[in-house]
């Protein structure tokens, strides 16, 4: 459950004068720490291995070359786009 935090409404002129309480400062630090953890978690990758015909790999390489990118990057982006479409359709 997310705890709601009341962030004081301060004007631009007052920002430099605002000194958070120790509790608010700790909450801000906790939010920053959690944000870093979330970012790190989303950046983690895993290897995926599957067998594919030489014909399909050659097709992917030709298309990727025309797009000016490595074929594995092309495959990954194409698969992600297809998954995004399916996710919107079915979820």
C-alpha cells in the first residue's frame, strides 16, 4: 500500500527558504531509493534462445541492414512492437 505524503505548496520565491522536516526528508530519500530500485529492476535483462530457420534469419538481417541496425536489435524491437499491440488487444 502506498502511503500518501502531503507535499507543501510553496511559491517559487519561497522554495529556497523551504526546509523539510526530518520526517519529510526521510520520505523523500525513501522515494528516491525506491525509484532507483525500480529503474534498476526494469533495466535487468535475460538471455532468450530459440531456434529459427536460416531463411528467416537471413530475412531479418537484410531488413535490419536496410534500417541500419544490428539484426538482433531489429528482432528485439519488432517482437516488442508486436507484444505491445497484443497486450493492448488482450489485456
